[in-house]
């Protein structure tokens, strides 16, 4: 995630289960905070499924499988040049999360 793009207001739209009533959104001051929270959601799930483990590890494929199981996942990221929110799909979120986890700057599109 580039430093310039990191400070852009981000809204994450998601549905956690098949029931449409689980649709919700989360609002973040930066894209990196949004991505950290998305990854954190998976970590919370892992902890709830494995309460006896003091420490857990997972790889990016596990995270991606979790993100793929969400019925809906997208992000709206504010672009001040357009004065509008630009939509980003699940594939972009996965790539951005991977880049953030690796500490690599993600090119703007």
C-alpha cells in the first residue's frame, strides 16, 4: 500500500454469512487500517475455532480461502482527485492485503 494511498478514507462492504441480514459496512480513516481489520477478522475466527491454542499461524492461502467464503466483500476508497469513492473488488482486497502483509507498496490503479 503506498503511503500516499494509505491515508484515504475506506469503506468496507461485506456479508459474513449467506443470510442477507449479515450485510454490513465498516468505515476506516485509512486503507491500511481497513486491510488490517479484514485480516484481523480471520484471526478472530481462528481463535474462536481453536480456543485452547496460545499461538496460531496461517498462510495467505488460508486467509484467501476465508475471504473467498464471504458472500460479499468489496471496498470503496476515497480518491481526492476525483472527489469520489472508487470501488475495489475482492481480488483487489486480497492483493492489497497480501501486499500489506508483505510490506510491499501496492500500485494505484
